[in-house]
């Protein structure tokens, strides 16, 4: 049985004041809306992306994360995936985790579609033999035909999304984490691919998904968690949480 | 179940990295090929440019030093090729995690995967450059005996130290962005301080400058076998001790700071 338990999880993202570190900007953009505070008297600034978070996700849960930019949605997902090890608190995760954050990640523009299937597959944890055995099936699924023999850079945006999507959904993880980083354009594609997505998500023991699209959340999630400033503001049934969130935006 | 200590997690990370070798073998190879895509001879551009350099320096400096080109060129070629490996292992180790920054935040992969990927790509580059040595050895009839087999343990020591150096420099350079520049200038200086284009025997005084230079010992343990010369025990001992110390420091360092790398990069 898959489960996720976070207790007292704190994530501080340090910001180093150095103009040459372009990463600074990207961290800030992730963290807008978190709590920015100077750390122990030094000039260093940390963004408290998650603040003493307690959360339990049980097998069968379909959780939607809601909140404004930088409320901590992506950070939670990164903690659950093991990318961020928390500054304080403990994380216990049972089950194999797969994350779908940036759907275009790990693709090589100069490699062919077939090579990218192998590459991405290995990133996802397949052995080379396994992914080679399945690449035919994945290739067919993309519907890209002879384009699979061409380098990825010749693909249109929609085509590369198709490819990435087909590979990403070829796995069947126990815990599936999805970040809306996929973007609006791709969300449209996702609704086209809803049938496959439904199957993919259905197989997972746990789904945790961050999104700004209420329709997406309502169709895929049962539970909702509303994040604000790195804390949980509300959790409950997805429709109720979305309703409360909408009301707070309107008010 | 995840281990609770930093040390345990670091060991898990390294073991996990080793088990994902198919991924980093592929990515490392990809790194080498990337620069030469659509070029006709591909990564053999590495070989070609190294070859031209060796030839140019070989002819000119054998004149300057008044050494027979037949003696000088193979010696210098081996040195340059080895420095290519050692120097790049150290200077480029600095950018392993900063360059992987995006990947680090996208997908959970053991951090050691990036280290192995980097070191493997350097080994592949070295293999392309090694072709130069083979040509030189044939053309100048370098006298090789069974001693030449010592090349393999020598290279293993260099590669191990490359891995250890990356475990230390990768995180440090991700955190302190001035360090790569410092390492870069230091390695440039060390190239001239180490007997690569010149010979250790040309040094009449200040022998300690050689003995205290770890790079001298690492070059020697591989260069001597490749030149058909007997190995010097002292070189091996120094390299052995350095490897053990580096290994211990690297594992402890990596254990302590591994979890912070993603925040720094």
C-alpha cells in the first residue's frame, strides 16, 4: 500500500546574493508568495517555501494542490519526489514515486524520436533492455510515424509534447506526482489525451497534482489541499476546497 | 526504506548511481557526441586537434630544449594527453552540478549519476586522445615491455581521484561561484609547474617543487609505463596515499552536503 507522510516538514530555500547566479531568479519565481526572511543575522536570505507542514496521503487518495504562485505546491511535490530533502521535519514515503514536472525534460533536441524514447525511459528508471522492448509500442502511441526517425528539433511543439507524454505515461508508478509546470498549451493537449491520462492515473495508488486549472483538478482529484505561504490553509473534498479558494479570490 | 543518517544516504546515493549505469553511460557518451553532431569525423575532432598540437609543440620545443624529437615528442605527447584527462577532470568537475541544475529539480535521480556521467565523458574524451599515443608509439617505436600494463592501475587511480574530486568540487562550486575561476587559474599554473612539456631531469635545483606536486606523481605512474620506462615506487606510494585520503574526505564531504546540492545548484 502506498502512502506519504510528512511531519513538521520545513523547506528553506537559500537565496545567495550574487548577481552572477541566474538561478536566483528562477528560485524567486518559484517562491513568490512564500515567506522571505533573513536567516540568523547574516545577510543571507531564505525563502521558507514550506513551514512545519504535516500531511498524510493514504493509498487511493487523489489529491489536488491549490494555491497562488509560490504557495508551496511545487515544493511539496519536490519533497515527495525526494528532490528536496527538507531542512527540518521528516518525510516517509512508501511506494515507487514517479514525477511529471516538466514534460519536456530530459529530451535531446538533436537525437531522433526513437533515441529520445530510450533516453527518457532510462531517466524514468527503465533498464535499456526494458525500454527498447517497449519503444515500438510507445512509438506507435505517439502517432508520429516516420517523424520518429527525425531529430527532435524538427518537431513542432505539439509533436514533442506528444512524444514526451507517450513516454512519461508508459510507466506505472505507485505514487504519481504531477506539476502543472506542464503549462497551459499542454494542458489543452492533456485534455485531448484524457483517456490515456485517466488510465495512467487510475493505475497509480496515489496521485498528487498541482494545478491552476480547476476543471483539471475536479476531473482527476477527490481531495483538495489549499496552500498558502507554505502552510495548509484548508483541506477537504476537492469541490469544497476549490469553492472556498474561489470565494477568497473574489472577496 | 531510506537510511536515516547522512552517511547511509550518501552510500545509498552512490550505490543507486552505480546501478543506474546504463543511464550515465548513455548520457556521458551523449555529452561527447553533442559537440560534434553533424560533423563528418565527429568526436575524432578531439583526436585531430590534440594531434596537431602535439606535433607543433613537439617539433618546436625539441628545438628549444635541444632534445632529439624522437625522444621528446613521445614524452610530451603522453604528458599532454594525460594532462588533458587530469586537468579537465578537475576544472570541469566544478560545473557538474551547476550545469545539471535544471535536471536536479525535475527528476529524482541519484546525484552520483551526474558525477559518473561526467567522469565517463572524460574517459571517452581521453580514449579519443589516446589514439595519438598509439600513432606516436608506432611511429617513434617506443620500446614497450610488460611494464606497460601498469598503465591500467595508474589510470584507475586517476579516474578514482577524478570521482572523488568531483564529489568535493561539484558541491563547493555550486555553492561558491568564485571557486571554478580559482580552480581554473590554479590548474593553468599547474600545467606549467608540472613536467609535461619540460622534463623533470631538466630541473637542477628545487626538486621539492616536483615532489610536492601531486600531479607530477599521477602523471608519472602512467607516463613511465607508456614510455617503456620502469616505474618508481615512490610515485605509486604517493598516489596510493592521496587516493585513500581523497576517498575518505570525498565520502564524508558528500555525505555532509549531498542534500544541499539541489538548493545550491
